[in-house]
């Protein structure tokens, strides 16, 4: 009897642990990703404005699209610099990793382009990939090297793939971490105190403390998992893209997974009037997913 009781206790503990990992309440059971459109070549870079409208890129076709809060799709910008990762600043400008010429752009609400960065110490960036704007306007940029068929160069000009910081939108950029194999996805906390950076080349994601001057300290391994794009909700959970979307709590524990029936899930943000809908770019398509928690912008 004692042995049977012990087995029951162990099974109960395992069941309780599994329940804690899967029943997060972040979304209703049975919720599935809803296809918005599948007319693109490769979607990336979703970013949400103050009203909840989402802007995303179709990089091979060199366009930025807008998905408004009423569910309408429209082209926001043609000749978009082969924009990849994007994020809105507090003034309503869309900050874009424009890797046609390896630059960082600021795009006004009317589509006017201002080049914020065109090089690092006289050398072309590898290819700015993803970006996060902290509350005071400082900008963090991941710079991996992915050879593009629209480039004339066949090798990087910089030594290594690193993380850069642009203080309040003014050059020059500052290198703030060089200990990556291939940095990719990036997101920060809404209070501007912590930064998450995925090293997709080493299958790891790190968390940093952000100092007032933009420098980073206390680099710790957040989770032994890399990813493409990332976003964050009001509870501090991180949503990591790759094969679907993996949800990780602030302790670095996996607590959920959203299946996306596409070869690759590239990037993600919260959007909509109530900021409670995930907008997911995945291969040739874009999807939405209704949540019970809100994102931050």
C-alpha cells in the first residue's frame, strides 16, 4: 500500500507540473491561428502603431503592408528598402532594418524616409535584421549576416555578428555586445530595464540589464533556445518564433506553444484595438491569434 501511495503521489506531482506548464490561461483552449492572407513571398517585421494597426514586410517584393484594426490590408510603402525587422518609436515613426543597402531607416506616417544609419565606422553593416526602440528613443539593432541575392558583395565587411545601439536616433552606432554567433530576434521590457536577444546561430537567448547610457550589463542565459522574431506581453512572457510560436515565462520556462501550419514562423507582435491579438508573419502568409492577455507597444 505504501508503494502504491508513493506511486500515486509521484504521478500527481507530474500531472500537476504538466498542468502548470500547459494551462496558462493566456488563451482559450481550442483557439487556433486564423489565416489573414497568403499572397506574399516572405513576410517579416510586424510592428504595431498606437492605434493597434499592424505594419509588416513582404521582403522579396520590397513592400511594407498595413493591416488595420478593421481587418483591411493595404500597401503602405513600395520600394521599402527590403525592410526586415521593424518597430514604432514614440513619435509614430516606423523604424526599419532596410537591408537592401544595410541601413537603418525611420519612416514617417506619410512614408517619408530618413536614413538613421548607413554604416559602422565606415563599413557596411552585415544586414540589420531586427530592432527594438526603448522608451527614451534609443534603438537596439541585431546585425547577423544572411547573404542576399540582391547584394553585389559576397562577404561581410565587419568582423563578427554583433548587437548595436543608436542613442536617441542619432549616430554613430555603438557596439554593445559582440558575444554572439548570429543574433536575430530582439525585444525589450516596456519599462526599458531589460533586453532579450536571441542568438539563433547558437540556439540560445540572453537577457540583459539596460543602463541609462544604453550599455548592457548582467548578461545571463534566459533559455537554451534561439529564435527568429520575438514579442512580449503585459505579464512579461516572451513569444519566440521559429517552428510556430513558443511562449516562455519570465523565468525562462516554456509554458505554451502555438502551432502555425507553415514552413517557418518569422516574426510576431500584438495588435488590434485592444492589443490582445497576436499578428504572426509566417512564410508566404500572415495569421492572427486571439489572446486573453495584452501586449505592449
